[in-house]
């Protein structure tokens, strides 16, 4: 039901959703994180940017064919069936609310710069929880307010970052760069090591596809917003990192805890850069939380429509799946409390490792789905003239995502696979309930009660022919290779 709180996203808002979700708080430490490897890290970032754009284009192509809310989940389920769709939705859902908890904790450090003083653990926890629930309230208010917050926050963080990135080029000093391969060893090894840190800089490219059902003219706007948002984030990443490398001496940058602040101080003097960057960081994180809170509700909503997630996730008001927003907020809040109770290590760090792997599962399945649609010759879904170009993009996106998995590290993959497999229990429960409802419906239609099968007995096949699934397969036209 539409009301004044509901408004479908236009191209500008959808682009801001993508850009805002990609650019979180990590960019403000990014140059210092990769500085130990030298300027080879800029090459790594360039390669990752190409991969991210390829993935963005694949999402655009898939959205043209299936412009529904759920994005990667929808594509995986249509190509590979319910189980693959569930794994995509489960992985994406867990990644979003755990990441939200990490973003909220990161926001506390920047608030300390804006409001210096002797903060207590209780105050820090209150700030972190506030960072979670303010965006959640914006989501509960409806898509109209989500779009407004996302648009304003993206502009407020994009403009100062782009300003530093562009103006920094006028203060660029090549002597500050240091060596090309400062980490020693081979240049390829240095690039791979830097890429392992940079790998997740572009998580969020799927944001417009995930909310395709809330985008106006999604067949056109989802692809455009995905590419434009990714390119906008890439400009900030590439120019910003290059500007910091060229304005802050390498030996100082390696030890920096606020590289953009140091860059502003180097350009204009004084020590006001820290406050400026901290303010931009807080706005950036709140904007990212606003977008990721919506994402945390969209994936389970799409899965619940197909009976793969509990029906409670279908509750939707003002264009937003409200139960999904509340569930993600409660779970992220619980993780945040755990973080402050047990310190920086322990359970929280393990769960953050899980998110690094979980983010790649929907990407791999989506890229694989595009390859499947192309190779099965479904010309009603893929335009013939695009075949070679789309196949190249899909293979590049799959390779990029596979690189993400490899760069996540053994611990992330190990923990992530365990958590992924834990979702099998949820799938088994939901599949059993769905089967029981189907049997009850068939029994009601035939006017007889469904007999309870004896233990170990196989279910009886209907007397009037094959099961509906087999009948559909028999009736489906043969697929060309």
C-alpha cells in the first residue's frame, strides 16, 4: 500500500545507495593500511576496480532480466534452484547485520575525535547502539526517508573526500611515495598482499540490484545506478589514496592512524584536519549503516516470499520489510554489546571474519548464474548480440570474486564455511514446512486426508501422473548447449 512515506528510488537515489554502501568508514584508514607495501598497492587497487566494475555490469545485466527485490538471491534461485538461492540469501543476510555491528563500533572512534574527553565503556556502547538504531528508525519511517538520508549522507561524505583527493594532487610530491615494492620480495607478491587488504573495498556493488523492486524503471536504472555508484566510489578510492600517498611522507604514512587528516595538515597546515575527517567519517558510517540496514531486510524478504525464510520477514510497511530491519538491528546490537563485554577479541572478531567470506558467496552465485544463462542459450533472457561481451564480463566478475575468496584468508574461509553450513538446518526446517503445506493443500483439493507415511517409507507418487515438478520438466523445451 502506497502512502506519503513510500517513494520509489530514482536513478540518483539508487546511485547514492550503491556509492554510500561501498564507501563506509574503511576508506579513512585505507592509504595507511596499504602503505607498507609501497605504490604497488595502487596497481592492486586499479585491478580491483576493474573487477568491481565488471561485477557491477553483470548485476546490471541480471537486473534487466529479473528486476525484483532480492538481487543475488533471485538470480541464484532461478539458475540453480531453492538450495542455492537459500545459501545466497543466508550468507548475505548474516554478512549485513554482522557488518553493521562492526561499522557501529568503528563510529565510536571517530566520535572521540569530534568530542574529546574521557569516555567510558558505557558511553561508547551508547554511541555504538545509537549509530545502529538511528538508521534503523530512518528505515522504519519508509523508503521516502531512506532515500533522503542516503542522498544527503552521500553528498556530505563524497564532497570533502573528493575535495581532498583533487586538491591533494596540486600538493603532490613524488618524493613522498617511497619505493614501488616497499614490502620486499616480488612485485606480484606485494600486489597480492596489498589486494588482500583492499579486497572488500567494493562490497556493496549489488545494492541497487538488491532493492530493484523499490527502484523506478529497474530494467534501466538498476544497471546504470550500479555502474555509476561503483565508478563514483572508484574515483574517491583511487584519487584519494594517490593524493595521500603524494602529500604524506611514506615513513610517516606507514605509522599514521589518520592518513586523510595528515594529508589535510600537510596541504594547509595546522591541526584542524583531524576534526574535518572525523566528521566526514561519522557521516560516511551513518550513511553506510542506513543503506546496509535496508539491505539486511531485502534479502530475507525475497527469500521469505518463496518460503525459504520465516514468513515474519514478509511484514512490510511503507515500502520497507520492517521485521527484517528490526531483526538485523537486534542481532547487530547483541554483537555490539558482546564486543564491549569481552573486549576487542573473542567472539566478535570471529564473526567479523565470517562476514568477509559470506560477502563473496552471493557474488559467486550471481556471476555463475549469468554464465549459466548465457551457456544454456536462453535467448529470451540474453540478447544474442551481447553474448561474447556478457560472457567475458561474467567470467571476469567470477574471477574477481574468486580472488576475493582467496584473499579472505584461511581463518575467514574456515569460519565462514562453518557458519554457511549451519544454515542447512534452517533450510531443512523451512523445506519441511513447505512440503507439509503442499501435501495438506493437495489433500484438501482431493477431498481426502493425507495419510501419515510409515517410518522409512517413501512418499507415494500421485496416481494420475508424475509430480508437478517432473511434469514441468517434461513440458519444458529442450535447452540448447
